[in-house]
């Protein structure tokens, strides 16, 4: 399946919401809310792909705070390809027409990522 | 409180309306993140003034719909109040904020060779506040009990004009200051107040441990071995069980140094270096004499991990989830409903037989595992959450499993709580015990703590 949006819906929609992934995530304890952990990001990606939420600054910060280290994938009971989901979701928010405020959010998160 | 402690973006707020049971709550106006006790007080005071429903949350790993919001209000996430404030070895207690993860607490305590023994399967992410409010237990329940055995005191915020913070309980094991309001908070599921600080008992790590993982062809033989161990003075802290069909699914895709075939029985006993071998010999001999065809033993936690003694048991949820995923294919959203009954340990053999029969009646593949040392069983069924008919059938199965527990002198919930999923079950249990009046007493208690009914409304009662 090549369509990233469809691929996110197919994979991220399976998340059981167990939260076990959060135990290994290096950014989760440093971030201000659940969106800074894999469980939050996967579900944000799913809602974004379905068109249920907009690419708000919080959404962009959530997706770009991921280090793509894949530690979370070791803990996922159904072996979701979490890093792939995040990469595809970043593609959705970076589609043409990216607003300046979103660029600002990405820059903010890059600062956060360097600190971690 | 400041803008940084409040998020009203729906994309983030919705992350606080779900839990692993698959139960989904309604949208909330905002998620509020207190960082200190005075924030909690302010939230409660303001909510009281403006009649705003409050849904306190830990890490949302509960399994009975315990903390999902049901009506427009606010989620109060305790995740930022996550400091270990005091470790007192001489007086054997710790003081922690509610957002501390259970494994993080144990990592701190391990530096002193101490532990907090309550260990739910979700302890890597479950928080102390959530564990108190859910009355959590875990694998060590056979020896160490549940949260109610380890909570000494709490500071509790209540919804009143001032957002009062109450000190309930004592820092000492012995404490007789009127009614035991501290332990009333255990299992109250956020319906009475918000825990801002907890004082917990701690205990030394065992000097040594031994483990035996065994497999039995006959379920009856395994159960006899279990009963024999209960009769002995071995006093295991861990007695875990999985039936043979469950072992088959849960061991798929695992690379193990033994053949996982038959019904699984895992025993853990605390020992000393002097008693290790003697106790292990006694245990092995007991298992052999009851027909175990495979026995793998280990001295200490490291060897047990190296030999993968816990691998199959730990893979129970994963096995169930992957089996359901394979069965349902790529369409739809899967859900795993995990039951949580408890029966007197002597009744476990009968309970397992009845649950197996019930699964056959419904045509479900029921995964049966549990902490049988304290009589706690977790039969589970996976299904397509978008199939409404199937969901209703699973709920009916759930109900009948609870009936089995009551008929055998047990209870409908051991450690997952009531939440939304077991409200009918609670009523059924109290009716069964001819004590429906207790439900009224509980409602009066709720009203005394929370007269406007703002705290986690719609749950438990």
C-alpha cells in the first residue's frame, strides 16, 4: 500500500491504547502531555489521517518531538510500525500550504529534541 | 494556574478520553495538568463553584472504563506531579506524588535494596495515584496483597468551597484515628477526591528467590499440585497459571530454550542463600510427584529472566491481541476484554473448568491465565470492536463469568475495579450477598465527600 494516509489508517487504527510503549519512550517524561509519547502520537496520526483533527500546533509538536528511535516498537503487543506511522503523519502535516505557525512549532520541537 | 497547565486543543484532549478496554469517553472541554498541590486545590474549588465535572487520571491503563470522561467537563491529569518526596528506610515508608510510575518508584527503592511490592502488569506505566484509586494488585498478590495493604496515608483534595486538602491516615502501621478514611480511598476510582500525595509502606527486597516453571498435560494434576503448595509452608509470592490452549497462542513467535507444551504453572518463592537448594528440591519433588512433565528452575531473578521463565506468562496479552488480529484480519478495530474475577484459591480448579465450559458454549477462544495464588483469574476474549452483535455477546459472557465467581464464594473484581464495565456486576454481587443496602451506604459516602457529584460522575455506583 503506497498511499501514506491509507497506510496510517490501516496500522494506527489497531492501537490497543495499552500505553506499554510509553515506558520506553525517551521523550514522554520530558513532554508536557500524552502527545509526546508513542501512544499519543499514533492516535493523533490516525485522527489526522482520517480528517478528524486539524494539524494544530500541538499536533505538529507531537509528531515532530518523536526521535524515531523505535524503542516503543519493542514493547508494542501488536508490533505496530510506530516510526513509520509518525514519518507518514509528518508527511501529511508537511503537505503544500504549511502555515508559518506550523513551521514555528516544528522549530520549537527541534529545540526540544536537541535538549533531550 | 497559568496557560501552560491547561490544554483545550481537541486533538490532545481526546487522548485523555480512552483506555485499553476499548471504552471511549466523551469529549472534554480541557485537560488540566496540576504541578503542585495548590493547583489541585484551585481546580477543585473552581469546579465546585461552577459545577464542572472532574475526571482525575493517572496513565489511563485501567481496564473497566474507570477514568474515561462521560460528560462535558475537565480531565485532571496527575502526570506532572511525579516526584518521590521522601524515602524513609528506618520508618519503612515512602512519600510520593500521585503521578509517579510504579516501576520508577521501585527503581529508586532498589538503590536501598527495598521495594514497593504491588506489581500490576502495567507497572511500567501505571501511576501510584491510579493504583490507589483502582485498588491495584499484581503477580505478587499471593504473599503481598494489594494496594489496600500498603497504603498508610494520603493527602486528599475534595470538591468544596475551599478545595480543602485533608490529611487522612498516619505515617505508622498502627493507626486508630476514627474511621479508616485513607483506605476508603483505595478503590474509590477518583469518585471521592484527588490524591495529591501518598504515604506507602515499603519492604526489603528478598535476600534471594527461587523459581520453577512447569508444564502439565493434565489440568487436574496441575491444580492438585497448586492445592498441595497452598497446604505446604512454602508461602510462594508468585503462583501463575495458564491453560494449555492459552500457552499455545502465547508462546507463538517466542524463541524459548524449552518446549512450552501443556498447562503452565509458574511458582516463585522468597528464600535465603542457605535455604535456596532445600526449598527448590522440595518444590521440584512436589511438582514431579503431581505429574509435571517439564520443570525448569532458576536461582534468583536474573537467572529466571535469562532462562525465559516469565516469557510465556508475560506474553499473555500479546498472544491474545495477535490471535485476535489474525482472526479478524486487517478490517476493523480489535479489542481484548479481560475479566478479573477472584475466588477462594481452593475453588480455582472448579472456576477454570466452568470458564472453559462457558467459552465452548459461546464459541469463543478464551485465553485463561491468572494469579491463582490469590484466586484471581483473568479469562480474556478478543473480538472486533466494531461488530456490535459480537460485543453484546462478549458482554453477556463477561456477566456469566462474574456469576461463576459469586457462586464459588468469590467476587466480581479483584484488582481492575468497577468503573463502567462492572456497575451491574457490583449490584449483582451485593444482591447475591443479600446486602444491597451497602450500595445505598456507598452512595451516602460519595455524597458526604462530593455533595455536588462532580468527581468522576457515573462511575462505580
